[in-house]
């Protein structure tokens, strides 16, 4: 990768820090994807041609990447070219951007990962498995339990600050998408795990400047990718079938809140959704319960005449 591209990527990374329409995790991921693109291309920006974009796009499809993964990689590169065109007045980047805008997703791409809701038993097994990690089990158990009980996004949990955690009141203020704060609640069992972790945290060599609740073993802020790894490894240890990632906890919490009687508007506010319709997309009723509910709703209907 040429030095000018390194400089442009660094500028893009600083620019992304101000992108209020994206979460912290997405901002980091976008910069990473752009850097990875240029390493694969092995060319400087000025050497890139629209055909290089087409070849890269074809490579993604041939590699069997999921539709959501391809979309995210393309969104990152599109954002980079737009940044160069609008802020640095780079006309060549503008031509590459227009080439990006003409790309289409083929219909045979692998679909997005299927979302679902964890059962209470599955969640408890994952939490218990997280506690088994040598040296960091207390932290991991508290983190996974917090994700399960609050439905917080990965970045919201990973960047939770000590002053924003009201342990006695069982509340936490998390910074969500669009740099907007909201309050989430958790139960007394999660409170116990968090209190136990904070006692352990106090014994670690951590600078007073580090205010994140969850920190690495080296005393710094926990890498957001590590949050995902903690969840995935705990689910594997617990032998939970299917793919488990951090966002599944949001789907599970939405389902639990709605099944528990919370209004759609209340659940949307709790999860940080602007549109309650989004919250309904997070609701996953067990098929057998759906059938039973259907039977109860239709029990009073008149029988069809015999054929």
C-alpha cells in the first residue's frame, strides 16, 4: 500500500469519528474494511480503475460471503470514496464512487444470518460458560449477563462507563447509535455479577483514566471485537446450537419484554429503536406458541361445511 493511501485512510479514520449516523463499532469496521481493500488491491488510489472495483466485487461473490457482509464492505468503500470526493475534492475518487453506485447484489448471495431468540435456559448456560474462562471469568460472566438482561448493543456494553452505571439502582446509561444516551435496566442477579466483577476490577492494574466498566487483561478498554469473541466462545462451550452473536441478545430481550407484557413503544424506547416497527422485527415467538395462540384465536369460528 502506498504512503498517500495510508495518509488518506488515516484521514478517513478521523473523519469517521465524527460520523454520528453510525455506531462506534461500525465506524471502526468501515475504516478496517477500507484498509483491507487496499491491501488486497495492492494499488494506490490513483492506480485504481472501475474494473478493479468490479473484480473486487466479483471476488466477494465468488467467496460465498453473506449478503449483509458484502453490503457492509461495499458501504465502507463507498463512504471512503465519498469522503475523498467531498472533503478532498478528489475527482478520481468521485469516478470510483460512481462505479460503486452501479454495483448490484446478485440474487444468489448467501442470505443474512437468521435471527432468533434464545431461551432462558440457553442464556443461563452461556452466562455460566463465560464464567469458566481462566483469569477473566468474572468479567466475561458480568459482560454476557449485562448483554442478556439489557439487550445492549456490543459497543454500548463495551463502552459502558463507571459513572454511568448505577449499581444500587440497577440502571445504566449507554451511548447508542447517533451518539444518543438512553437508560437500560437489569435484574438483581445481573447486579450481583456486576458487583463481583467491579471488586475484581479494583484489584487489576488499571489507570484511573480508564473509565470503562469492562476492560482488557492489560488494563485498557475492551476491544469491541473481543466482546463478540467472548459471546461466541461461551456459546460454543455451552454447546448452544446454531450461530450465537451479540445481537442475538437484543432479539432475545425484545422477545422477553414483549412476552412479559411491555408495550411495543416501551420496548422500542428501552432498546433504542426510533421506530416501534423495528422492535417488532426483533420479536421471535416460539412456533408451537404461535400455533397455540392461533388455535385459541380461531376456536370460536364456525366449522367449515363438510366437503
